[in-house]
């Protein structure tokens, strides 16, 4: 592997990836190990000191259960927790902080909507519309819902570049459509979906729009009011925050009509053995003690991204994606899977004659970490007639020299497999 | 290329990956089983023709990485003509080899050509690839009713 030569080529206006890298201890590892070329942030991103320190600070200085104690420490923990809710509100530009529900992750957020909104509003003969590029977490909960209530799952197709076919989606919308569930950004292909346009079309037939935002929030500013979606879900661990905590945004007028997802402490007003009255939103959906320190870490992650500025991150990553796309196109026998005109951060590809799993092992030996497999998006893989791909995904801490290391390692694969 | 990689991708393995042997469904096969690794999408179906407690013929089909394809290919060569019991023993020996501690000497003496897979020990994430066809083979034998489980 060539010696890192980063600073010269990686600066774009307003954002310095080299400086950002210094915030991430795992990227600084040296000793006997090779430097880490981490190209798997779409699976889970690395954590900056700011996040690690916030979690540590929570446990060291301000930890107690929230919304319970009358003592000062509990009050401080509660205030921290609710402050992060406001941070999340600003982060996705929600109208009110009570539209922010803390969950475990995107998967739980989608299950919450499918279970609570879905079972109350989708009935026999109704339809749920998803797309062909969805992650299994935005397929299976809807399949389960449809099975339970006797509804039908419809799938809007993608074209050969991996872009959603909007005309087909429009044709599939009808008055039976109750829910439209789409990824903002495809985890397997990087395609960005026109959510605002989808919302407009879905609302015109009376359907609500659920957006899996897990792959979008690390890369671009999100404004749920501009997108006009009804639900928006994302995970902490993909935006440089901890795993085990995520966010569900829900439009207040809809959330407040929804029944609780889980029962337990914190989500009630009064309990007798005859009847329980439930808390208002968002607490109604937050049964049990949450991941308090995780929320502290999530808050720090959102602050971190806001401070750098997602606009400049988006500009930087767009340039890096162009560089990477160009560099990979020069690797003999490489076929890019997912070439939608509007895409971010993901380079999914196959190498002729070499299975992605073998590519992954050889890359790993060069210190290059990529994901190989179906990326929890088997139907999307099927569309491209491949069992799996190699996926290199970019984040704000990646640089051109990471891309160069990837290309070099791929040439090594070619050498081994001929 | 580092030495672990060279151990893993030996020329025999690369050759069997490129030109898998017995890549077919034998005409007289009387039992089969599929192995799937959802993690990487590898799929392999192993077909056996069992006659008088002996593997008279064997073939496989499917798609997978070099390790799983070569492993299936070399397995078919190794077990063709073997009594069921001997194939079971070979399964145990192969399994022990690819899962043994890399710091210890691998017992490869009885495995012959199959010992090219000893390098898999260094790559715990790839053990499933190397053993996929073997598990399918054993399941096919167990399903056939011609054999009893040795477990």
C-alpha cells in the first residue's frame, strides 16, 4: 500500500476531512497494525471523541434514571435527555420536539409504525407500497403487517441504474394504498429517492409516508417538513453516535392518534387493574428505561454533524464519490451496481470472475474494510442478478487516499484471480 | 500477496473454482440437500447417488465464493466411491482441520488433496464457506434414510 498522502488533495471549501479524522480514535490506530481504511460506514460508522466523551461524561457525572427521581441528579439526566430531543427536532427540522420518539434503531422505528399505525389503519384489501430497493427492515415489518390484517404488499420497481421508477410508483398508488414506505437513500445502491415528490403523490391518495432515513442522515441535511413525510426513522450508530439508540419522527397530528407500541413504565399516566391511561406523545411510545447514555451520545453526534455542517459534508462527499467512481471504473472487470443519477456515498460493485466474499477477504488483508454480501437487500440484488456485491461506503472521514488504497487492493485481487 | 492469503488461495483452489468438477446433478441421484449461507448469498445443492451404503455418484450445483465452490468440487472428488461411514469420517476430519487452532499443527495426513484448505483456519469468517457443501452432503446422507446419524 502506498504511503498516505492525504492533505494535498482532500480539502474542499468549508470542510477538512483530515482534521475530522483526528476526532476518530480508531482511525489513528498505529502500533503494529496497519492503518485502517474504513469503507463500511453504511453498515455502522466510527465514533468521534465527542461522542465517546459524552457517553463517558453521562455515566461519570450525570447518570440517573430519567423522569423519575426528585433528586437533582435525576433532574439533570432528565434535562439532558429532553435537550437531546430538541437537538433531534432541529436536526431533522421537525415542527415540535414531541414529534421525536427515541427508539433502539431504524428497524424498531419502522416496526413501531407498522405495529401501531399499521394495525389501526390498514385493513383487508388495503395496500402497502414499498420499493424494490428497500432494506429488509423496510420490507419485513410491512409483510408481517399485511399478513396480519389481510392487506397486500405492492412493490415499485427500480430501473437498471437502480433509480426508483417514479411513473411505476405513481401507477401503483390508488385509494387502497394506506402506507408508502421508502428509503430516503438505498443502503445497497446509494440511490436517493425523491421523497418530497413521493409524499405529494402518496398524500393525494390519502396514504401516509414512512421514510427509512438511516442512510441519508449521515450525508445530507434532512428537513422532514420540506419532505412532507409523515414518519422519518434513523439510527444513531450510522451518524457517528452509539448503537442501540435511534429516532422516529412522527407528525404530531398522526402520532397523537396512535396507540402505544409497548406497554410499561414511563408511557402511562395512571394505572389501575381495570384501566390504564396513557401518556401524551412522545412518552407514550417510550416504555421502560431508555438508553440514557446512548441518547447523550446521540446528542453529541448530532451536535458534531451540525457543527461541521451537513451542507459542506454533502459537498465534500459528492466530490469524493465522483473521484471514487472514476477510480473504480479503471479496475479491469469491475461492474458498478447502482448508478442512479442522484446517489450518495455508496459504491456497490462486482468483479468479473471473483465472488464478492473473496474480494472482501483479500481487501481485508490489505487493511481495507468493506461490506460484502446482499446488504439486507436481497430483492435489489436479484434485480441486478447478482447474489452479492462488494460495497464500499464513504463517510466524512474518508479521503482520496482511502479510495486509492481500495483500488490498489482490488488490483491485488485481480492478480490472485487472474 | 501475504503468506496467509497465499495459503488460502492455493492454485488447486483457484483451479477448482474456475473449473469445478462434478458440477451437475447425477442422473441417478437419490438424495440431495441444499446449503445456504445468508450472510454472503452462497448457495450449494449436493446430489448423491447412494447404493448399498456407498456413494456411487455425487455432484453439486449452485453459486458461491472461490472457497465454497472449490470445497464442494474437491469434496465430490474425495467422497465418490466411499462408503457412507468413511464419508462421515472425512467430514469430521475436514471440519476439524478448518476449525482447529492455527497455532497447532493441523492433522491433515488422512485428508490428502483436501489439506489445501488448511489455510482457512487463519480466516474464521471463511470457515462457513469451506464447510457449506460438506454440511449439505451430510444432510443429504441423513435424509436418505440409508444412514443413521453418527452424532
